[in-house]
C-alpha cells in the first residue's frame, strides 16, 4: 500500500474505487468494508483507495473536549497497509474542510483522485454537519460521473461493531472484548522514559512508557500484556499497571510495564504493548511488602492467561 497526503497538487490519473472514513482502530467492521472495497476493485480492474483524515473532526471543531483515539495516525496507516488496499489518501482535516458539503467533497477530492466508484459504509456520512446521506450521494454521483454503492453491514454476535463501542469497552476495562472487536489485542506504542525506580527496589523493574496523549488508555488497573521491543518482532510476556501508584501516594497517571525475564536496557527505546486481559483493579496496599506479595500473584496469573492467548 502507498500512502499520500492530499494537498493542492494531488491528482491521480488511474481510475479507482474509493471509500471515505476516519477508520479509528481499523476494527473488524472496517476490515469487512475494506474486503468489499478490494473485491470490487479487482472485479472492475481499478485501484482500491481509502480516503481518511489526519485528525478526528472533534480535534479541530471541539479542541476542549477531544475524544481519545484508538490509533495514532501512524498506527492507523500501518493497520490499513495490512488490509490489501492499493492506496491510502490522508486528507488534512481543517475548519474549512468541515464546512465543505458532501457534493463539493466528491467533486473536489474524489474528482482529483479519479474516483469512478464510491463505496460508502452502511451508516457513513460525510460533508458539512453530515446532513446528507446515501440517497444524496447517489444523486451527486450521477451528476459527477461517480457510481455510488452501499457496503454490506458487519455484525459480530448480532452486534454492530464501531469505534465508539470499542472505546466504551476499554473505558470499562473489558480489553478482551475490545480485542475481539478489533480482531487483535489493543496495542499502545510509546517511548521508555525515566520513572521512579520503585519497581526495581522490589525486584519488579518496570519500564515507564510514555504514550501519545491522543491515545485512549484502558481503565486503570493491572493487565497481562505482551511487549515487543524496539527493532524486534517477538513479543515477550509481562504485566502492566495503569494508574497513579496509590501505595506510594502518586498523583500522575503512568503506564508501567514489567517484562518477564528481561534484563535489557530500555531507556530511550520504543516498545509496543498488546493488552491481552485485565487482572485486577489498582489497589492501595498497607505497605511495600503486601504489594510485593500481590505482584508475585499477578505475575503467576499473567503467565497462565498469556499462555492461553
């Protein structure tokens, strides 16, 4: 897959079938849509193109009340690259774009991408205030020479899968259910930075991982995780705490990961954390000794559960 960033000079000559969306999480519902996109592209002998945006509309229109994302832009384009599509077009989301009607978007953006077909999600809406829908898109398409077709709906266990549902599951700590919707465990990537060195003093050294501010953190608590170190493909087992270290009167929310059987120097490196299952709430213990006893129990439980994943 090739990724291009849409600007005033963007223009494609090869005809394509396009779909439009933010694609946060690139979950199973998105995957089902993109399967239809690639199938249609092969049948018609044209390119398959995903048109997405660099920012969520709320980041621009409601900067004081920003929804946390399942993906950073880099994570999203990486996930899209694994779906078999030919091209990802990233459009900068601006206030002026937010004022653009669906007709103008189809004319100005899809037209320059040489789109001959638009595959729209069963509930997808775009354009100013999302006031227009599928019937209007079909009508605009007739005027612009773009065939508009409606994608089939994806259901999992009778439920509609969308990014809002996955965010809710993560907010509630239901990471295994979120993983089923995503098609893989929820992942977070970040840099290892200096921490408080408390874990090392308890023989449970932790990597303090700085996650992008836009990323959604699961509910505070302790999780069994798999961790991929910078420059490797192998995932190591471990456990993670998201919280503020109440036993030590902490106030700042941190993401701390203990990787089993790992003696590598990690400061300044990047790690990717796959959140597999929740072990327990974050607890304030009476003293450090009680915490250490619990950490040993957590490690045993994590190893058992990770062996089943």
